[in-house]
């Protein structure tokens, strides 16, 4: 199963699951430019989401990593971990992308 989590609570999640850090410097983190544009309110969440998805789908290494996560999460719990405590956070976008890839696996 694919799950999400807050890095500050890393130790409180079950030991048997795989935790994948998607915060910087992960290949699955938003670019600094994109993150800054959102945090500085130069773009809204909708635009951030659109650009982030574009960033990921145009990076062969990122897509391959998501495919690996999708396959692994069919066999065991995998938790995407980031610093944002609550939504909005890019890990929720990644979560949905993994679910799509799971359906294709």
C-alpha cells in the first residue's frame, strides 16, 4: 500500500514499512525554483501542481523511481515522507501518481 507521512514523525510509523524521503535532495522533490515560486505566492497551488507534475514526467530518473515505488508498494507498505505536516504538499501529488502507476503494473 502507498502511504504518506511527516518526516518529524518518522520513528512513530511502523518499522516494517519502507519509508521514502521525497524532500530535497530527493529526485522526487520540487525544484528550488518551483518551490520558491509557490512559497513566495508567485503561483497558486493549481499552477504549482501542474508544474510539479510536468517536472516529474519529464525526468526519466524520477519516473523510474516512481515506478519502482509503485511496484514495491503492491507488495508492502511504502510511505512517502516530507517536511510539510499537512497538505498541500507535493507528496500527495506523488501519491496519486504512484496509484496511477500501480494500476498500470
